[in-house]
C-alpha cells in the first residue's frame, strides 16, 4: 500500500526519472566547470530537482554561448593576421621579464598585443567625466562608437546624448550599444530609445532577450563593457555608466547614495584595439561589419617613447594592452591576468572592486602575496548595492585578514564602483571587470592594462584619495560580528557559485 497520492506505477516512474536525472547530473554538470560551481549546481539538482534542473538549463548550460565562441574565434583570426608582424611589446618599451610573459599570455588569449598610446587624463569626478566625454563627441568629425552597460537619458547625461544626436545630424557616424537588461530597468532608458528613434544615430541592444521573435539566450549573460571611441583616435574606458550618479532612484538620492567611478582617457594606437572590440560586439548584435582591422594593422603613428619617464614632466604613457573577456572566450583572460599580476607583486598590491568574489586561484594568489610580505590592500564598499553580493564577499574577509590583507571599506551610503588593480609602481588595470565570478565567467568585460608613467602615478593618487573616505577593518572586530550575519554570508557564498 502506498501513501503517495499516485498509483504505484506512476510513483515508480517518478522515482526512476528522479534517480536518472541525478545520475546524469553527476556526470554532466562538472564538465569544463570549476569545482565550486559544480558542487553548488549538484546540490541544487540533487536536493530539489524540480527547481534545480530548470534553473541549470536556464542559467547553467555552458553550450548556449556557441555562436559567440564562433564569432570571437573568427575575429581573433582576423586580429592575428593583421598583427602577425607586430611585436608583443612596442619598440622602445622596457618591461620586466615577468611582466613580459603576462603580456605574451594576454596576446595568446585575445590576439591583442601591447600597444602605444598617450595617456590624457583620469576622470574620477562623475560630472567632469561626463563633460569630458561630451566634449570629445562634440569634436568628432568621422565616427563615434558608444558602448556602455547601463544607459539613460536623464538630467546628468542630457548634454552627452544631445551632443551625440547633433554629431549624427552633421554627418558623423554614431553607433550606440546598450545592454538590454542592464539599461532596460531604468526610466531614462525608455526616454533614450524614444529620443533616438527619429535621429540618424544607430542604436542596438546588446544581448537582447525577446523570445517572441526567436531571440533568447541565458538571461544572466550580460555585456558589461564601458567604452567611448571617437574618430578611432580618442577613447575612454572604465567603470562609469551613462546614467545619473543615483541610478535614477529617488530613494538613492534621498539617502545620498551615489556611485563613485573612474574613466581613463587615452589617445593613439590603443584606441584601435578598443574599436576592434566594439566592432565584434556590433557585428554580434546587428550583423553589420565595421572594418577596423586595417586600423589595427597600421601600427603606431610614431615610435613610442619608453615607459618609465618622469611623471612630473608630463611624459605621456606609451604602453597599454586592452584585455577583453567574456563568454565569447573559453579561457577567462581577465581572471588569468589578475592572478598572474598578483603573483608578480613584490612590494604593494592595491585592489578596488565593488563586487569581490574571487575564485580559489585568485584568492590563494592574493593571500600568498600577503604571506610573503607584500602590502596588499582591498577596497570594497561598506555596503554593496546588491544584497547577495554584499554578503558573499564578506565570507572571504576572514581568510584575507588572517593572511595580512588590509581591507578598507568605503563609507556608506556611497557605492565605490571603481574597478582597478595596481601592482607596485609599474602597472595598473582600469576597466569594467570586477574581481568576482560573474565578471570572470558571465559578463563581457574590458580591462585596460597600463604600464608605467604618469597614469600609474595618478591611479595611486586616486586610491590615496579613496582612503580618506574609508574605515579599515580588523580581524578581532570581524570575528566578533553576530552569528546570523556569518550564516547569511556563508549561504550567499554558496549561491554565488551557481554559474
């Protein structure tokens, strides 16, 4: 006699299907997946298969990104052919042997070598950054390429988008890429689409989701890049979105919650690499080919000056390497670069990341650096703007503090949104990539590696400025926090691996 509300035959069939799903999951889920992620998905499937299986098929399926792999592989072949005669490091640039191998690795993974260019400025004031980008668009004569995760036509971005429309109306080619889910939740996004509709500006969504017209993909895959390129020679890259500093929220404005970001302004050959990344994203979304390969093949307009000049003399930076990453790549270029640069640090390592959820290799590299005497500093918001991320990153604090890592927390209600890494006094990374599992595995990101000179000095000055608004966490205080907080932190850490 069965106590289940089904006939015996149905009950047996359900049990057979249940066990079959679990047995299949044991052999299929771990394929080409990190152990932590595999364990989290298996727990979800084994304990609650009726929920875990649909979630895995929707968010965990590693095969949905096949088209992106094909497009990126084709683009990489074009890059390789165009740049085959170029050295990995520009002539005249001197780097340490350990750094040279990292530059070689980055090129192997992305086909983009280290390039020349000129460092113009570092924009850490929100309004001033928007003003600088607006001025660049107003000065455009040929083309403007705009690629930002979140975009909104609001009181702070009004002048920028007005300048973009005016540029298009005078004959400049203006192309805009905005992430669908990253932008669509903001009121100003609807205003943006409405105002651009009857202008010459070409606008496309990145990773759009519309199953009614056959456009469906994993909803957790997003294009998180933030770049502006003007005339192929003037560029901006960093963490700031094209949206007001309160992200369109009256509640944020009332609380004084503002996003703190940075954009790096550059000129010269390195902008060709930024254009090439944009061209791949543009083709992926609308099928139009933008010929940027010829620009890549041209090489630097003049012999680059050597890295290591006197920063006080205003000597422009001459060496950059752009490192794109995301589901189009199978090799996690950003994670590998962060991990290897961490291992190269000798005196000082400074990391700013609003969402800090490292994988095991990066965590071990950071703690190892601290154990061998490197001054490792981590800057995170006192309160992250996402609940689960806030608690997940807290679960790593004990291991970091015990190893000697100094944790600075940027005072709430501001959200420190800058993404940056500084290695000693010779290298820095600025871009869109957080040091978290989402940025390593799910988001299309772009990072600018800069070597030596005034740019790295300015980045250190900016971090010193952040220190004025930080409190420093100590191990004793952290270990005495309430038990409930520890529990939530650990649960959030487990869910963060569901990728």
